[in-house]
C-alpha cells in the first residue's frame, strides 16, 4: 500500500493497484443536510428527523440518512479519482459499520484494488477502488 498525494486530473494510466488516495476535503454534517436528504429521498424513518423518538433509541439522537453518507464519500473521492471518468459503473458491498450524527466531520480515502482494460469499449480502462468514510475519531 502506498499513500499518494492528491492531485486532480488523473487518467487511467495513473492508477496503480495498492495506491491509497487520502481525499483532502473533510465535511461536517449539519442537521440541515440530513433534513434535505430525508426529504429528497422520501425517507420517512423517524430516526432521522424526530428528536423525541431518536432520544428513546440506542443512539440517543437522530441518525444521518445513510444515503447522505454514501453521497458525501463518493463526492469527496471525485477530486482524486474521477474528474476524467466517463461513468460510475456502480457500488459493491456498501457497508455502514458505524452511525453518523449531526456534527460529525466525515473524511474519506480510496484504495485502488484493480485496473483493467474495458472488454466492450476500446481505449477505456476500468479502475476498481475501495472507498472508506470515517469521522473525526477515525
């Protein structure tokens, strides 16, 4: 594993299996972010917006909608990984190992797992990465 300095504009040939990109921008999650995401996604689970309900749960406070966390980590990675990307082909094995709360600052990194030439498109490469989001406590 080799930690790489961030820079914008990578192309396929710049990616090496084992490289890790520590994405430079962290983002503190606001209650407003969570409200907007629950409205946009029509997520009606009270754990995200009902403070009285959330206080009675094991978490003791509202949880940030997990789709916000996924979107944030994906967005943070674009500077290092995908400025020149043609398309995001998907996500595999999305895991949410810890809750995110209002006030958490989310950081992320990505490790290059595989590079290969596209089988269906000439002059296109496919890069597979494992991205990880984490809060201010690691």
